[in-house]
């Protein structure tokens, strides 16, 4: 008998390791709208399988918890049962010998805090408070509710123009979204249960790249009503588009030279080429929208005038002011600018020359990546992205961060900016940073604290601050529109409490968010302004969605959108993304599980054909 | 056209056809359970699964469409195995003590189980615990519910009432009344369409047969039966009688054999209803024209329940006339009691109705003409009638035609067509014409209001007055009509509403034939009987005329008002 032996995995272990992966993907692909109590019960059952069986709280306690949770779900519980669940979980948390036990109990305790009323609803009325409804995951998660399975099926049949028509029913900026949408639709794609989420944005890009110019539908008969839209960004333009289709006369007031808002003045050309942006804008304008550029509401024309002149007003001014980081000498130093300022110039094609410069970017969001990657393209010698937390905590999309790194940007994580070093002419020479260390978890993510090491100095000629934007709400507040913490205080219907006929939505209400959320707000505004004006126009699309096919067996990888080589693309502002081939897009579209037909959708939660 | 192969047989069907329909077109039956054509095509039960070449998953035939070149196997080994497993899984949550179930012999789950030769049951049976409100006209036994969702869909899509809803979550998903309330506390109209479309015995009507038989067996009690017009279209279905064989006179024979004393016809009181409602309409016509709001018929109790919760502001537009069932009860316990020279309390009035809501109507607190007791003591649905006949082992082929008793068995063709959508309107117009012009119109002059459309409209002229009328059936159609009236988009003088699509022939109390449509066949019976009747005008019913002469005086008289009209505001719906 040998004294030691190499540990090898047996077949069962190998298999279960693979199933762990399946389960991980399944959890990620959990459909929105599940019952939290039911899930808690399921989690505890899994924990029960993990228990080693030694200590009482874990072995017996979790079993009892599981039973009590089932009692709640089966309608066999009273309100006292909740107290017993809490007591049991607290005891397990306090006394289990290892994390298998006490962390399982912690999940139950967290659940009791987070959705106690759900427990009560199950006990009292045998139902779920959220009235859990499993809709189509991608559509439910798209703020604008775009018919995603519908257009994927159309792409699969190479009916690209029809795909664009279908998208426009809910989102008049298909090209923009094909290029830069954050694609929340992919987050819980049910295909993730099989292999990987469908590359939805990629397929939309295939549609818009191949559709050619697609005319918009005819506008309804003129209603004689007029609507002013303040702000020519994605939200304002979306509202203008739908209101025009409904037969209202819309005038957009835009304070800058051109329409597009943050799409033009916040997103560089390599991500969203101007001619692609203009394609969407031109389609929207073809609905008969009137535009006044370089008119600032509050300066050139007052809200009072607008209110008098128009039957309704939609405020969609976005969030365009920069936020200061609050470093000593920030105001006097030369060579410190905001991301907003830098990108705005680029938006008007005023390209600065960063040749030979060392650029430091402060921030970890998508805007920070935009300025970092733009700096590379403007010739910067080095670009360093300074961030207080870790790379993993950055709010930018992972592909944006990877893109920046591939193009030569450095990420200095766990560095908190604390000061600026200037030469005698007040030009910045260094950013002083205090190294941080990862600390305890707070609100679900690791917090950081000052590490016990000396400050560091990062040499630089230019500091770009990308830590968020504010809203220029002053002139609207003066008019009597409520403002809360700098943002316009509007309801979910985009109406403003007690102010008839004025609506507001998008970034100026929510704070800086995504393009698709601005578009969704524009759509909501259009619907509610239409109702306010006394109409009930319906926006529909007569494109027939292809039937499902039955040949989607087998597992496939996800086809990503190919990109130009980093070394090549970083030299110019030309688009960095290429496109999928037809062959690729057909395979990728074929992975769609057609949740619009299979599953819950054929019963309830199916296609919304009009709004 | 799409070409495919089903079970090695070439099939050509139109694009958009489901696999189920394509198979049917060449005589291949694919079993279904949850499927309800155009209403519930959700693939929930997975009984209709078939094998499609190229797909490792089975495909439901009910809601998937044919594709060019598709190769389908409807009964392959894999299909049979899976189908059988799925039925066993359904059975594992179903109380299948069939011998005790009212749907035994007419249950889609029982049928498919037998067809699949289920044999052994490997799973434990775990049924949902059922809290059953057996006293309400309709109730649900959760231990039998197979969650096919048909009741939800029928109430949503046909009736647009949304009474039933999904409750609970995940594996515990089940059906309950919306918002978790009790059915008796809901706005349910009691139309019974959910019951009529339940494939198993989960939804059913209250059984009142026992109460009727107690009266039969009480020697001191005179039992009087009224048979609604629509019964004659369907009562024989359970006994295997053809439409020609199943006459109302054979039914009279059967009921006499059981021991009921007098067999009458609700068509008599339908004629009476026409006299009252027609006169009321002519009375109200100037106001109707002025307000541009119609008078609505009031004979359908589901509709009356509906308007009271959905359009309470329109309740005053209902005719104040009682329904034929209640007019009959009132007459039986007053005029007829007098004819028999007995105290009304000695008369026990049983009505046989195609309807579940009628059970509630007879219980309304302000509906009775007699001081003590009820005008209509017990309401039996057609299905209860079937069970009653079975209880007495009555065989269809042994029955002979027996005349109905008089005078309350006297009826006209106009009274008979009440059972079909448009019938009340047509009968009313026939007599309204007479009341205005003192001449009879062509009997078929108003046949434009016949037919199965959910919302029909017609324009007639009587003595220079234009009348715009509408006829709706099904509460989903009713909502559309009511909204149009409220918006001012539709202006009518007189509107007939029936809760059940097609009218009483398709009532929620009629015999159930899962997946089969009997509406047209039943409707044909009524119009056939109207056509061959020598009397086709309610105002020519001699028994009705005699009743007015010797008792009521005239339509809308003081006595008529007291006995034959009601206050629809005199009772409340839940909430």
C-alpha cells in the first residue's frame, strides 16, 4: 500500500463540475419576474445538499428552514411561521460551524429583509406579491420593449429592411442602438441556459448594415396640435418621431449646432460614426419634425413662451454639465479638463492634438473609456486610467475596458486622486494619488480604504475628469418645474406633478443613463402626450414575423462582432467594429430560442403588437 | 401551399396550418387535452407532441405550423412514450377517483388516459387541497384542476371578464379567482362558459337535482316544471338521441315518468315577456330617441350581473321586464295556483335551463311575486337534467311524445327562438310591429338579426319610424358594443344581449362536448320549430291572451307590473 497517492477526479466529479457551470449559466439566465420566496426555498435546498452533516444547525436547521419555506409556499403557514423562520435562520447564522451553514442562513435573513411582504402575501393570499409574470426576457429587459425575437427571426431570413421597420415601432434609432446600445436585452437571454446569450446587438448591427435606406411609415392625419421638444438628443428625437407619426406638429429646440445630444457630443466617431448617427436622425426628421438649432431654452426663448405657443412641451435636455472632482487647485490648474468638454469639441469636429502628451483619465465608466480611447487616437504618448476601485468594479462595459487596454491604455486601479502638482506656470505635471486597498463588502461590492503606503505621483500633461455629469435645470426650476437633487422631478409617466401639459424624461430626470433609456422615455412621453392632447393613436408595424423553426438543436458558441486590430484602429477615429458575415449572422440568429413563441409567451406575456 | 409528410403520407395544406390541422386533414388524429381552438393554443399539457425529423425535441402539434418538407411522426415510439408519461404526470396531480366525478364518461383526461392505456401509475398522487364553496352556482375543485388554462383564456378572450387568473408561482402555479378572492365575492357573471370548457370535473355547477326530487316525492306538493327553449336543442345529446328524436314531448314523457306533475314550457312566458317588453319598448321609445341610448333586453341573468358591475350607469337602460324564467314562476304561483285553486305554497316550481346564472337569478331577494318562498324553487341545468334522467335509467328509445300540459305549455315560434342569439329581438320586433300597426308583419320579416356573428345590427321601419337595433352575444362582444355606445359611436334603439356566444343554445349549463361545436346544429332546431309552428307571434299565443283577459288585464297593467317586472337596482353585486 502506497503512503500517498495523487488525487484524481472520478467521472462523477468531473460531470458535476460541468453541471456547476450549467447551473451558473442557468442562474445568470434566470428569467425576470420570478418569485423570490420560491427561489429562496430552492437555494436552501441546494445548500442542504452541500452540508457535511456534522453540525446540528446546518444539518438539521437547514432542513427545517427548507420545510418552513415550503409551508409558506404551500399555504400551510401562518404569520408566526415567518418569526420561526427568522429565529431558526438567526440561530444557524450564529452557531453553524462553517460557511456552508451560516451563509445559507444569511441568504434567508437577507430575503426576509428584502421581501418580507412577499412571504406575507404567500401566507395570507397564496400568491406572489410581484404577480410574477414570465415575459420574454430580452423584451422585458429592453427599456423600450423592442420586439427582439421578431427582428432576430427577420435577420435570420435576411429580411433586413423589415427588421429595421419592426425595431422602429419601439425605437426610432436602430442604427445608433446597433452600434452603441448597452444591450441589457442580452443579460438574461434564455439561450444562456443552453450555451451563451444570443449576440443581440450584433444581429441588430447586421440588420442596419444591410437594410439600406428604409422609409418610415406614413404619418397619421394632422391633428392640428403642436408640441415643443426641448433637447435634440435621442430622447427628444424619439418623442418627436412618434408624436409626428401620430399627426402632431413637433418642433425641436436644440442648443448646440447639431442634433444628437450626447450621441454626437459624448460618443466619439470610432464608436458611432457621424454618418450613421445622421442616418437615424434624418429618418426621424423625415416624419416632418421642425428643428431649431443653437437655440437655448431659458436664454433665447423662455419656457413661458414655449408653454404659450405649444399645446404640450417635452423637456429632454439630458445631463451635460461636468462634475468637478474637488481637488485642491483644480480650478486654477492648466491642463485639467472634463470629459464633457473634451468630447463636445470632438463632436463639433474640433480635434485637439495630444501628440506626445501623457494623459491621465479619472473615472471608470463608459465615458472614461471614450476619452481614454479618444486620447490614444489624438496621439497621446501614454494614457492612464486612474480608478479608485478595481477594474472589475468599473461601471464601463467589459468590452470597452478591454478595448481601451488593447489600444494601449493603462489602468491604474485602486488609486484615489488626492492632488495636482503644477509647474510655475500652473501647468499640471503630476496627478497625486493615494493607493487604496480592497476592504469589506458594502452594498454588494467591495469597498476600498486608504492603504498604509505613501502617495504616488503619476506624471501627466493633461488630466481628463470623467466622473459623471450634471443637469442644467436652473431655467426650468425658475419656471416652476420641480427639481430634486439637481434632476427634474417627473413621474414614471413623464408627467410633472401639478404642471399640466409639460412632460420631462431621459437623463435630465434620471441622471446620466443609457441611450436606450432615453429612447424609452421619449416613447413613453409620446404616448402620454398623445393621450394628454386627447388622442389615442396607436403605433403598429405590419411586418409579418417568420414562423419558428424546429432545427435549433445542439449547442453553439456565441459569435462576437469582429473588430479591427487594436494597433490599426487606434490610429484613427474610423469605426473600430466590423460586421458579422451573413453565414455568421444566420447561425447566431438561429440560436434564438424564440421565447415569443415557446414557453410562457404563447399563453401570456407574448408579443406587444402596438402601443 | 406547403408540402409535408405525416406518418409517411404526403400532405399538402395551406401555409399557416398547424401540424394538428394538417394531420386532421388526412384523417390522422393527434390527441389534445389543453387545446381549445383559437382560444387556448399554448402547448401546456404536451399531449399533442409529435416527432419532427431534424429536431431532437418533440413539437406540439396544436400551436406549431407546418413547414415545407417537414417530416412528422404522430405516433412514433418516442412520441407514444412521452405522451404517456405526460398524461401520467397530469394524473399525478389529479384526483382520479372517477367513479365519484360528475364528468365521468365525459372527461377529456379520462378519455386520453384510456386511449393511451395508462395501466400502471408509477407516481404518487398529490392533489392540490381544495376549499370548495359548494353552495355557489359555480364552483371549482382544485384537486381535479389540470391547469390547462382554458377557464382563464375563455374568461379573458371570449368574455373579457378576467375573473380567473394564475395564482402562486413555479411548480405551485395554479388557478384562482383574480386577486385571490372567492368566486362569490367576484364580478363573475356566472355565465358558466368556463365550466362548459373545462376538460375535466374541476369546474362545475351546483347540483340541485336532490332538492327537485324531494319535492317530487312529497305527496302534498304539486311539482311544476318549465323547460327553457334551448333545452329542446340539447337534452337528447346525453341520451344519444338525434335532434329529430329529442323532442320536447319526449322529454315531457320522461319527466312525467319521474313523477313531475305538470310539464310546461318557458316559451310560454317568453311570449309573455315579449308582450311586456315590447310594450315597454314602445312606451320608452320617445325617450330612447331623445337620449340616443337604447333599451336593453333583461332576460339574460349573466348580462344583468355584467351590466351591474361593468356599466352600472347603464342599468336604468335595462328593460324592467323579468326574464321568462321568473315570469313563469310568478305566473305559476299566482294565476296558475288560482286556476288549480291551491295555495301557492303547495306549488314547487322547477325550471330546466341551459344556464348556470339562472340559479342565482331565482335566488335574487327582490325577484319573487309570492310573499312566502320563491317563485322558482329550483333551477336545473341541462346537464343536471341529463344526470336526473340517468338516475331514473330512462332510455331514449322508450320515450314517446307526450303533449305538454296547458295552459302554460302553450307557446309560439317566437317564444321558442329566444334560445338563439337574435331570437328575443326578432320575436319582439314581430309583436312590436303588430302593436304599432295592428297588423302582422311577414313572420320572417326580421330575420336579419339571425346568425352567429357576435355583434349584429339591423335597421327596420315600423309605421314610418326607423328602428336601429343591435344583437350581441358573448361578453367580449358586449364590452365592445357598450364602449361604442358610451362613446357615442353606436346609436341604437333596442339592443339584445346574451352572455354566451351564440345565445342560450350555447349556454354554460348545456351538455359539454369537448372540442365539438354544437351551436349551429342547436340553433337550426329552434328556427326549424319556429317555422313549423302555426303560431309565430307572441301576441297570438291564446294562453297568454287568456292570461291577460282573465288575470293580468293588459301589458304594463298594475298587476303586470307587480308580477312581471322587477327593479334591477334592488339588489347588489359583490364589491
